[in-house]
C-alpha cells in the first residue's frame, strides 16, 4: 500500500525540483495524509461484514481533522520560511537547540509508546 503514495510524492518532488517553493504544498500534504489514512482504513475493513456505525463517523471525523491540521501546520511552516530574520551565530545556535528539543520530544513520545 505505501508504494503508490511514495511514487506520488516522488512525482511531486520531481515537479518541484527546479523551481521555487510551492504555495500549495500544505494542501498537497493534507491530501496525501487523507489518501493514506483512507486507503489503510479500507484495508482494515476488508473481510468484515459490518462496522460499528458510530465508530465509522468518529474515524471519518478524525481523518478530516488530521488532514486539516496537516494543512494548517504546513501553512505555518510555509509562512515561517518567508520571514527574513537575518543570519549569524546566535540564530544558528537557536536552530540547533530547537532541533535538539524536537528530537528530545520525539524520543520521549517514542519511549512512552
């Protein structure tokens, strides 16, 4: 199941290779996420005769919320890349500290799981 999504993402990356940042990238990210979630959900439902009615509605709502959240988060990142903050050692150090903080947070979440 992941290979069609990988090929679709690769085609999009090749399309972007020679140009500027695509302003529609967050929308594509949300669409890729929704497509992946819906396709894996269809695999989960294979072989089952019935599904709990309320569970279907909740799962569909969660997929829509995740896709909208991905678009919003992508838009924030895209907006942050357009800021002109200058450069220097202090800004590079802040970037390194932020990256270390993100890795630490991911490690904490992975450890709990």
